[in-house]
């Protein structure tokens, strides 16, 4: 079933353009949790809501969650705009289950950043 959901994510991503707006639900984030990430504001929004981002994938994998909260961001490898940075983001659904996502940040060579999000078990 998990494999089906992951495949569904990639199929959905294949049908959407780059100018996609965020999913219609909210993801609560406390300021101190946001501050733990090494990303600037634009990159944080992209990692959160762009296709392939944490919030976007989480909404696809857990569409029935009534509430979601980003409760923790762990910096595994700091990102300074060069080399790879790695963060682990923890989202809690309905005050119960916690899901973690591994976010890898890589410079694109033009002053921007590529990111990849992988759900963890």
C-alpha cells in the first residue's frame, strides 16, 4: 500500500506544472521549529509546498489527516549553499502519528538550490 502511495505521488507530480499553488489545507509551524532549518524563507516555502516538497508530499500521502503540524526539524548536515545539506522534518497528524521526511539540499551552480524529499519509515 505504501508503494502504491509513493507511486501515486510521482504520477501526480508528472501531471502538475511548476506554478502549482500549495495544497488547500494548513500545516501548523511554530517559529522555533522554523528557525531550526538552515533554509532561507524562499527555499523553506519551496521545500514545504512546491511539488516534491515536504508539505506537498505529506498531503498526498495523508489526505485524511484533519490537522498536521511540523513539530521538529533536525539539521543532520548543515547547508551553506555549497556541498549537500540534509535535514529531517517531523510532521504530526491529528496529534498522534509522527512521520519523518529526509530533505536533501544541493546547490544548483547558479546560486539556487535543488532539493529532494524522501519519506522515512
